């Protein structure tokens, strides 16, 4: 497939060409591995990520916040069941999601791995629920439907989530080098990247909390999303603080006329925190609504500590 990156997605994952050895997960020399900061929480399951660009293809980065990808681009993201962070249980490949840039837009494909981990097969686009018995109890892993994939990716300017300046920056590769510099040195961008160390301003707890919300919430909460018409909430890191701290919700229904999105020093009185902290057992809409079935207690505590720190700062 790497020779014909706009052709129809193959039935067998081995035909994509990502791995030279699927069991050992040795990738092709033609793909680029990458990691992201502020990753989307996925029940503590692990992920690997690869990018393929066609020969001569470059990422248009004239807008530093909204990159555009050439026809023939392929993204591969593999999910591993890791027993919710229990390292005593060997991880297992469950699925690989493929994004393919064609002349008429993006195609998505989801591959389910067999138990041996030596082959995966293209699903029919329906949701698949896989039950597991894990040390912490029963767990159901959900392989998303095509519509679920589109629900998260279509609100992006060019469909892709995570491969962006702020989330690639600050990640060191296996040799201790700056990941974004390594990618830039491969001449894959239309514009040079002078500064590969981009940070969110503010104290550490603020940087990490804003990054967490950017990575977990801005997929939907941005002006390109249909959700924006009902919430008018932009949670991209560059605007998050000014759009939330002491800001009344514009369109979200609330019975409290004094409620704000974030009230400094008072997480339990902050609408954003209330939505984020909802559990899967209380029968209400939790956030984010897709891609997870367990509450991210670490992320919620991070946002709580940031909101508390805002009260101290003021």
C-alpha cells in the first residue's frame, strides 16, 4: 500500500506495509514513528503512532496551528490493551486505525488484530465490543465504528488529531533528541520550523492542565466543530484560559445564573470541572463522550489542582 497510498484500503493489515515484521512490530523504513504530549485518555491503554508521506509530499504548515496534509498521507495508530496500567499483564494489540488522505478527502479504516498478533483484518465499519477479564475486574474494549471515528475527526480543520506543533514539541526520541527537530530535519514541512520547543505559558500545573484539556476536549470544542454552535466553547490551548476563567456559559443550559465555566479556587462550582468529573455510573453525559469507559482520575485531579491554584493566584 505504501507504493500506492491512495488505493483502496486492503482487507489484511499486512498488505498496508507498515510492519516488516508484525509480531515484533518492526516498522518499514518508509514510515516515521512519533509520540504526542497531552494524549487523549483511553482507559490507560497504550498506543503507537506512525506517519507515512508520499515521495515529495510535504505538510503545509504556513498556519502553525492548523496543518494540512498532502494526498497520499497515511496515519497509523495501534491500540494495546494494557489492563488499565497494570504492567504485570502483558499488553496485547487490539486494533489499528488508519487515516488515508485521498484527493476527495479522508478515508478511515479500522483493523482488528487476531489473538496471535500476526495479522489484522479490516472491519466492516461497525462498532465491536470485546469483553475481557482483567485483574481489576470486567472490562469491555470498544473498537469504534466508522461513524464514531468521523465524529471525532471531522471537526478538525484537516481531519487529523494530535499531529500538531504543541503536541509534538517537547517529546524526546530514543536518542534524547528533540522529536519535532528530527521530523523537521526530514524536510517534511513546506515552511521551516525555527523553534521546536513550544510550551504553554504559566506555572507547571497550569501548563499541564491546559494541555490535558486541549488534548482531551478541543477535538470537539473548537470553531470547526458542530458542537461549537451549541456551546460556543473553544478549548484549544491558545484560547482556553480566556474562554473559561470567570466566563459565563453562553449557550449551555444551567439553572444557576451565577455559574461560570471555571471559578478560580472552586473546582466543584466550575461548570467545566463538573462536566469533566461526571462518572460512568451516574447516568449523565460524561466528557469526553467517546473513546473511553473509565473515569480518568489522574486527569480530573490535575484540572482540580489547577482551578484551586487560580484561587491562590488571585
